[in-house]
């Protein structure tokens, strides 16, 4: 699961890995595919009212259709927001991975003592 808090990984001690970034990118592809499908079909899912019917039942249908349309559009907007948030999260993960790699490159190699006093003769 992706973290929404940018500093949660550092607090939990979980390092960002290339595998986690690749997983996030895979989720982004799925999210973009779903968003594209909703974008293409939103007007077929909830067609606009023609206003041709004139009855209490028709008025209720139009109100229900308008409510459904608003919910579908809100879901579409939520998917777009989720896409933007995931793109931002991937960018931050990549930056964090670069920082981790840079800090590993700067760490000195551990000193090895060859003349240990505990060796046997």
C-alpha cells in the first residue's frame, strides 16, 4: 500500500526501493486506464435529460438522473485527483530513493582489523 504521508517511510524505517516505485507506476497505469474509461463513457452512463416527459414520475426520474450524473462526475474528478496525487507520490519516492543512494555512496567502508589479538597460533 502506498503511503500518503511523505515522511512516514522515514519514521517507520521502511526504505523506498525501485520495486516499490515500479509497483506505484503499475498502479498509476491502472488508475489512468480507469480514468480514461470513465472519461469516455460518462455521457453514455448518465445521458442528459431531454425534458420531454411531463409527469411527477418523470420529474423524479430527472432529479434522480441529475443526482446520478453529479455522483459519476464527482467519481471522475476523484479519479483525476488520485492520479495527480499518485504522480506526485511517485516523484517523491524517486527523490527519496536518490537521497538513499547518495547517502549509501557517501558512507565510508568499514575498517577491517587484520591483526586480531584473539587469533590462534
